[in-house]
C-alpha cells in the first residue's frame, strides 16, 4: 500500500452519512479503548451537529478534524485539537482507525499526513500525543513518525470505572 491511495479531507457536512455509518460500525470497538460519545451523537442530527462544531473550531483556529480515506473508503479520523498559538504553536494529536482497517499501516500513514498538515498548513511547531502504555500499536505509530516520549502519568485516564496510566509523546517541526 502506498500513501498515494491514502488521503485526508477536512470533515464536512457532505460526509455526514459516511461518518455516521463509520461511527456506528465501530462504536463498540472504539468504546473498548476510549470513553463513549453521548448517545445523541449516533444520529444524523448528532453527527451533523458535531461536524458543525468541528468546522467552527477550525474557523477559530482551535482544532482541525480530518477524515482518512483509502480510495473511496472512510477508514478513520485524525484530529489536531487543543491548538495553542501564542508562546506554544502546538496541538494535540488524536486518531482512530476502523476495526476492519487495523493492522494495515493506515494509522502510521495518516499520522504522517496529519503532521504535514500541522507543520506546513497550520504552521504549528510542536504536536503532542498520548497513549496507554499497553497500547503498543499506537506507541509504535508515534515512534515511527518521529515522536519521542517525554512523560508518564500514573492513573490519569478513566475508562469503564478503571484507571489507566498514559505515556506522553511530542514531535517538533524540523
């Protein structure tokens, strides 16, 4: 697979049907690893509202959400959130790949494309990301994209009533 088949697009209202289908198809899979979205998200109106909020955040230079496409298939999402300009020029990276697309290198390539957006389009200087220590696949994706670990938080993330550690990574524009 070459990244010429993988592309990012800014989330838009035109993608609401595909995004709703993607989120519904992967809801159980994602909720095993991250906290659940509110139930009202999983409807046409809920997804449209979330997209409108994302577009507003982008206009305000607070966050940027992208859909990850492989050909015509929506395979995931990648986001640059918590944009801080003055004194920092940084953002936090988050991504999710649909269950049937895991293990095919999509996350690694999507993060690479997102970093290009962060550094070239959005003129950021630093991107942060975090993962649970047991999420070796995500850590591998970050390391392959030049991230270095700078911290480890104990019991900092709650999921289904259980507390987990998180490891913190950063990458700088070169």
